C-alpha cells in the first residue's frame, strides 16, 4: 500500500500545472510553494459551462436512484483519499490535521455527500379532492455555478456540489484563488467516479473569471459562499441571467451568556464556537455578551481553555490552532486587535502575532471590557480573536446582538433551555444555537438573514434550493 505522503503527492501531481504555466500556491504556514495552480482566463468560462451544459441532460436522465448511488460511491472515494486530502488541505489552508480542522473537514465532505444521496425531496400533493389534483414537483435547473471561499474550501465545495448533483444538475466549480489545489484534488477524486463533465472545475486568480461565470447566460443557479461585497456583485450579475441564488455571506455572530450559565461547563463550547478553524469560519462566535454576575468567571474559564490549545504547523500532530490563511486576513485581524487595545480593551490572553511560528500566526486572543461601536465588535474579524462584552440587562444584550447588519448565526448559553429558547426566539439570525455555536448538521437547513445572505443549504430545503419547482394541476 502506498504511504499517505505519496498518495498526496500523486493527487497534487494529477491536478497541478507546471511552474511555467501555473501560479505558485504557498503553504499557508511556511509560505513555501507547495504546487502550481492551473490558471483559466475569462475566455475559458464559456467552454467550461458548455461542457457542463452538454453533460446535464444525460445526468438528469439517470434518475435519482442512480445519482444517489454515484454520490455514495463518491463518498467512499473521499474516504479512501481522506488522509491525503487532509494533508494537502492542511498545507494549503493552514488548518491543522487535528482538532475540528482538516481531518474533520474531509470527514464532513463524506458525511454531506451521503446525506445528499439519502435525503429525498417528495412530490407535494397540494389538492386532491376527487375532482381536482395539484402537485408540486422538483426537477433539475441545469448548470449550477459553485463559487467558494478559502476557509473551509472542501466542505463548502461539497455543500454546493452534492445537492446540485443529486437533483440532476451539472456543476462548474470555481474555488477560491487562495485554496485551488485542495479543491482540484477533491474534484479529481470525485471525477474518478462521476461521468465526464458532470463536474467541471475552472481555476483562476482573476476575479473577473468568477464574475463571468456568475453572469453566464447558461448558469441557472449560483451557489456562493464568500464576502458580502462579492455577494452583492453576484446579485447584480444575476440581473442579466436571472440565475437563482444561494448566498452564504459573512457573519458577525453574537453569543449571549445568561446569568444562570455555569462558566466551567460552557467554556469549551464557547472556545470552539469562536476559535474553530482558528476563527476563520462564517458562523463562528465573533462577539460574546456575558452577564455581569458571571463575567469574570466566564472570561477566566475561557482563557484557561485557550491557554491549553496548541497552535502551530498543521501537519504536526497535536496542534489544533493554525495560522491565518493569508496575509490580507492577518492584516485585518492585527488592525482590529490594535484598535481594540487603543480603545481600552483588556487583553486577557494573546493579543499579538506569533512570528516564531510563521508570518501569518496570531495568538488566540480574548479581549475583555469592550463595548459596541469598537471595530473588533462591529466588524467581522475572521480570525482567532474574541471580544467579550459585559451586560447588565438582557434587553441590552438582545438589542446589541440584533444591532448589526449581519445575521448568520447566534447563540444563547444557559442552564435552563426554556429560558434560553425564549431569548433565542428574539434573535434575528438564520440559526440560533443553545449551549453551542456553529454546529451544523446535514439534515438541518442553514442560511443567513440580513447581510449574511439568503437561501438555505442542507436537508430537504437544500435540495429545493438547487431545483426548479413545477406545479402540475388538473
Ligand atoms: O472573499 P470573496 P475573500 C469574508 C472574510 C474575509 C472576506 C474576504 O471576512 O476577510 O470575506 O474574503 C470569488 N463574482 N469571508 O476575498 O472576495 C473569489 O474568486 C463572482 C467570509 O476570499 O468574497 C472566491 O472564489 N465570484 C466567508 C469567492 O468569490 C467572485 C468565507 C470568495 O471571494 C467575484 C471567506 C465576482 N465578482 C471570507 N469576485 C464566509 N461566509 O465564510 C470574487 N469572486
């Protein structure tokens, strides 16, 4: 049996370009080149869409059972390559193998593929009274564009690809320019099972390529995860092709800790809610409101958890926190932390880069005694930093949580679920978790409100989102 490193190398060799024709992709931690991403130009978009369009009718014709079977086989293929994919992902994205990181992400790919294969979207009988009959069915849309980010590049690609394929669409996948190699390797693993051109990758560092793909007349649906700014551009582009859109955009999720919560019990959940993937997660806990009666205890318990979490190179076993994926994100995090310190924030732990680990490492940071109006609270930090804000009155905490334009997730922490649910009911977010944050499940719909986007992924709702509804009446 070949060792894992050679499986990883052969995956990379199959998908990468030469140094002459490709773009060097750095290891996120060391910045050493790990491979060369092929580059496509705007002119290649039409050819990629044409291939997917030509393959679509036969894929749809196969029927649900055969497509579901294909997805199950694809999931097995992902499992068979799991460690090699996780290593490549770890190097390119930066997230460690261990913890809720690279191995976890590849495992989630297989889980979501299997879920997309097994969930069914039933015909809805709307009227059946002996005389009249009306039913709602769903069929494929056609070609779906899957445009993804760099933070969870494999898992999010699968979130977009798996339901789209299940419903009989073909897919053109456009990975982030920061993490193209791991997505290409995943697509290569999938394509060893799928018929040709059902899944077509297009790779580019030129954002115009993504824009052209979203606006292409033969794209019937765009699945997009990324920034709110780009999301708006995609909405504008859809004015031309009237493509259906699912937009999963940035978040600035609030957590509210009620006075009856037990700090020791919730500390680890709070930590991973905020620091999963070193904070580079759309639905991570990004601002924490804690009742004054347990404020100090919660901060101490959180800091104690943070202190024992090793940060370092992703391939070194035992590390659970890694670098920021890119220097642009590192600069955002540093700017927000410096500003928070200038504005009177108290650094409880961290607060500084860790250059001895590599250029993009920033220590796990908890900053207390901040209030709304400070950039670290109001803007999405997308890094390993959690601002903690003291509140006295629950009405104020709810107003603060609802006070920003973002509305992806939120959480309430309490020893009494009924009390927590009553607060949850007043929070304006796509998902409100109780005593957890960011815990997604393949059968539970997930999506944002306000500037965090619209449309649902996962479960039956996720299948509907990549399907064209058709009513037959009479
Ligand atoms: O995202 P972009 P970036 C947030 C995070 C981060 C910021 C920017 O705060 O600092 O977004 O990240 C493609 N038409 N999130 O710059 O630009 C692009 O090539 C079509 C939150 O990476 O939105 C890439 O594949 N596509 C987020 C994808 O869009 C276009 C995860 C995302 O890029 C395009 C990541 C266009 N006009 C960052 N322009 C989350 N919700 O989790 C670019 N792209």
